[in-house]
C-alpha cells in the first residue's frame, strides 16, 4: 500500500475530519514492465501506457482498490472468512477419485502382465 493509500485508509478509519488531504500530488508513481531489448512494439507500448495513465484509468483503479480495502464499496458478503473442510470438499473428492483410478489402472496392469507372461 502506497503512502497516499495509507493516508486515505487512516482518514477513512479515524474520520475524514481529523485529516487534511491535499488535492495536489507530491510524489510520482513509477510503473515498470519488462520487455525484451530492441522490441519493435516498445514505442506503441509506451504510447498506450501513457494514454492509460493520462486518461485517469490508473487513478480510478487505485481508488477502486482503496474502496475495496476500506470495505466502503463492498457488502457484508465480501468480508474474509476462514476456509473450512466444507469449502475443500470438492478437492478431496478429486484426490480420492484420482487415487481410485490409479489403483484400478495398477490392478489392470498387473493382471495384464500376469496373463502375458504365460
């Protein structure tokens, strides 16, 4: 979480009246993505990335994530909860089914090997 996000979170937690939030940006947010050296699409990629940042989509994404963190934009169903065995029931069924299929194929292979040795 960045500095501005921490300030927004504290303001939302303790009350907006206790904080002054300036409108101007006083730090820069760097964005880096690895691409191969001499890539022919680098110029186009840089233009698209600049359009994303200048259009305000990046700021909107940041604000959306802020509302998710503070749960201002969510409902009660979005709260975290512990995973129980009921949630993992399907995974256990898949594992047991895999073990059964493996055991069945081993038995079939042993029976086939027994009859082909004669």
